[in-house]
C-alpha cells in the first residue's frame, strides 16, 4: 500500500518500508523514498501528498493511528 502511494506520485522512487521497532506506546515504521528532483518545494509538496494519501488510505481500510493520550486521576 505504501509503495503504491509513493510510486503513484511520479518523480519519486520507493526504496523500502520496514517495521523498525516497538516504541513505548507505538509500533514504529521507517519508510524511505526519494524525490527525483533537487527542488525543495517539490520535495515538500510530494511529502505532504504522500503523508495525506497514507492517512486517507488507512481511513478507507479501517486502520487507525494511535494518538498520544494521558489520563490524570485526582483523588481527594
């Protein structure tokens, strides 16, 4: 899914995606891709589009992101 999203952008090259580690409260993935241009604005546009497309695709598939939360209990 990630590879398809990146390759659909054009002017990009997917390198790899791995489950990198267990975080304290997360599963951490590392995604590596290259934007085949030295234009920084183009890079930022591609990065934003890829991130938003990943978010949208996850929503469509019912995959939820974990959001940091904290509960505070106050006892008298």
